[in-house]
C-alpha cells in the first residue's frame, strides 16, 4: 500500500514563497505520475503541477513561471516550490501519485496567502 504524507503548508504574505513536501512510502519506483492538486472553498479541485516517471513536467497556466515541481533522487519525495504567491493561490493542496493502476492521495495541507 502506498501512503503519502504532506507538509509545508501555512500562512504567507502576497509575494512570498512556500515549499510543500510530499513523502511517499511503499513501492513507487515505477510510478506513472506524481502531481499536486489544489481546491479552494466552493471550487473544483484542479491540477497544479505534475511530473511523469520519465521526468517530464507540466503546470497549470495560472502558476507557470511561479511554481516548480521536483523530486528527490530516490523518488521518495515530491516538492512544490511556490514563489510570488498571490491571494488566489489560497487553497488546500493535495499530493497525488498514480502507480500500478491505482490512484493515491495525501491528506492535504492548507496554504493561505494573505496580508
């Protein structure tokens, strides 16, 4: 069974930076996709950034040039570096991994951008 544990959320001022981490346990050496999603109150959950097993990355238009998704060398942790944060980035952020045909989710971490 794959388990995901997220950390790094919190309160940050507009223009500030935050780094989210997602630590994975279980066999995920051949994962198909690791991604970050977010969901704001009253809104649909949306894909923020993703990285494939081959290392290709993609981003939502709203976060391009501001956010960066990355992995450690062992592929046990995925990160989301968030710069130039805006109030509209406020949401619960979720880590997700697709492996062996199954979809796994983290518990979510709150990110609040406010002055």
